[in-house]
């Protein structure tokens, strides 16, 4: 993850045993932030989820460029992404 204001707090496999990767991060400086997450694997799909890894309706997914995901965060916003591998 690039961007000094964004802190990654969790990288783990999804609780449902699917093999999906869950990444949780937040904006830590109290301002708006833009950061790019670069996955170390091919990403087939990305979903914004809640803390229980359930999809959030109405949330705009990150902008994708291959395996790079660009996110915009509000002050202190916590975001969880679920990455499905190819």
C-alpha cells in the first residue's frame, strides 16, 4: 500500500475458507487520502465488505488497473476489501 496516511491493519484469508484474501486498512491522519494497493497475485474480483466480510451494497469498489487497486478514504475511514484470486 502506498500513501503515508493509510495504515494496513489486517491481511488474512477470508473466514469462509474460500481462499479469498481480506485486506483492512484505515486513514490515520484525519484527512482525505488516496492510496494504491498492489496485490502480489492476480486479482479476479474485489468487493468492499463490512467487518464481518459481508458485501456492502452501495459502496463503490476501488478503481482497478490490473492487480493495482486505488482507493479514496475520508478522515479516519476504515475499509475492508475482499480480493478473489484468479
